[in-house]
């Protein structure tokens, strides 16, 4: 029987994670790199989107971001000092192929090659994500994810990266969060490329999954290690016991949680999608599902919050979300609910079998006070107790899932650095390391120092009192 006590309050001997469990942090290219057009790179859809008036808070762009493109070596040194064992990052497609296909920009490829070499020299395993939302603008001009040719474009890009880095990189990810790409970028217009169309969203989703399948096929021909898919999962719970709310939960769950894993792992879409999209839902050829359903070595799960769902008249799901009066909420308005992570991981195992999983993102934006003046030891602190509490409870929830039989291989905190939070600009800080955007000075927050001890103890430090 599963121990009902949260992992963080169990005896130390029960909280150790499996040997070989990878502890790391995650970032995304456009959010941290800056210099998006440097050294022959082409513009991406996010370069274009952010420079369109009114699309981002305060007109913030990724032109500088965390200046990681120039400060990468110091950032790797910081990772080593924190004891990170792994680093999940993404590649800017338009740094590699400025026109999206064809000509390879060697300077862009060299940047990531140097980064990977530096990670390995510091004992940090790279986890490389091919696509974290920043399609080359030249391909968007050709229809982007609405053009069926995107599967070939993406496979070509993948082959360039595999040939350059496979072996040094042993864990690859095709797509990060296809749900966000289509819901934000093609249905609601809040993210690049900023479209709002019920008819476009399912086409973009389907083509993303075809591109995923083509990139996995290309890896099987070129690579010799592991490749997977990263999805964001948000468990849905009914607001009441009514039949209407139960049906709303099924729709919301199918739309967000099953829409991408089902075709990738089962070879079909959940039937609720036809009900959700109605006349906008196309008929897909069976050959597409044969392309999409490729053997995967792992699934990456990004988890932040849950949704308490009710029936409502809202486009296109006819669902609504009920805010919990006693809940704790982050700066992005997301409820802190660690039990949802355990529920999510056990659901993946129950529905899709014993596929290995990594927690590829998990974290929270809270208000952080200013960096304190140096104390007697010369150390400068950023006190972020709410983030420490969030991480402690969520890592404990992962331990609960492992005890329930889930094959979870690693944990990547989101994020290593405060960074550009997409259309919210620099208003939300997710990092365990504070970034002064004026000076680019990095200061590990209390959460980073605490997480470092969790890594060093392989999880047993979870049971120690938080250093408030």
C-alpha cells in the first residue's frame, strides 16, 4: 500500500531517489540567449511577434534576454557550482538554418557544439530540445505549421543536428509542449505566430505531430541513443458531481492531455476532439498516424498546476475553471497543487504503459525581493521561501509516483535563470537564479542553494526543514 505521508515528511531512508536519477534544470533558447540575429542567424516567429506593437507586455523582446549567447561559459560554470547533473536546453532553429531549410549556418551550429562540449567537460549531461516554439520566420512565411511540408522541414533540421551532435548528446527531444504552440499560437493568438482560428488549430496540431514523427524517423536512421517528446499535462478535476461537469472534465482532459500523447503512443486521437472542434475537425489519412506513432524512448512531462473544471459556454471547449478559495496561487495565477503531479504521472503509466519519464519542467513564478547586500560571509541572498516550498512538495510528489511504480528517470527544475516569459515579458520570474536584467549579474536564490543540497543528497535533503 502506498505510504499516505507526503515524501517530504517521511524518514530520510525512504526519500532517496533511484540510483542514476538525473537532477538538472531547464531553459529555452529564445527566453535566455539574446542576440537572436547574431552571426548569420535568421529571424524566428518570436523575433517578429515580439517586435509587433502590442503583442508583449511593455514591448519586451528577446533581443538581450539573459545574454546567454555571450555568457554561456559562465552559465555552465554556475550549473557546475550548483551541482547540476543535467541541463535541458533548446536550439534556435533559425540559428542553424536561417531560411528554415537548405543552407546551414556553421556559426550557429558551432555555438551549440561549444555549449555541449563545455557541459560535458563539467560533468553535465545535455538534454537537447529541437523545438521550443521558435520556428524560422522564413518557414512561417510558407505557412508554418499549417503547411504539410513542415514534417520534411523539421526532419531536415533534425538530421543536421543529429549529424553534428549525436553521441555527445544522448537524449533528444523533438517538440516542447505542442499544446501550447497551437492553443496559444493558432487558436487564441496570445503567442507567436498570433493566429486566432478554430479551423487552423487542429491542422497545426496534426502537422506538429507529423513533424515529430518524421524527426523520430530521421533519428532512427542517423542517431544511436534516445529521443522523446515533451508535453505539458494539467490534470482536470470536476468542480461538482454533476454530469455536466464530468463531461466538461473529459473534454478538457482530451484537449490538453490526450491530444498529443494518444497519437504519439496509441496511434489515434481521443474522440472528444471531434465534439470540441465540430466542423473544424478534419478527417486524417491513416498514413499520417503511421508516421506519427514512432517508438519513443521516453516522455518528458512538464507540470505546473491543475484545473478545477466546470461546464460553461466558452469557446471552444464549453468549460470553465473554478478558482479555489483556499488555494495558494503563483504570480501567473496557477494554483499550487503538488498532488496533481503524482496523479499526472500515475495516469501516464496507467494509460500508456511503463514508458520511462522525465520531469522536464516544473517550477513557479513568485514575487522575489531585491538581491540583499552581502552578509558577513560576503554572500548575497534572494529569499524565495514560497518557491522552495513549491519545489520541496513537488519533488516529494515525484517520489510518491516512483513508489507507486512510475519509471521516472530525472527532474529538470524550471528554470535555471529568470528569463523572458514570452508575451508576459520580464514581469514573471521563474528562475532559481536571479538575473539583474540591467547588469546581467546572476545571483543564486535560496531555492537554488536548497536544490543544490537536494541534488547532492539524491533527494534525502527533502526531509530537512526549509531555511526560511
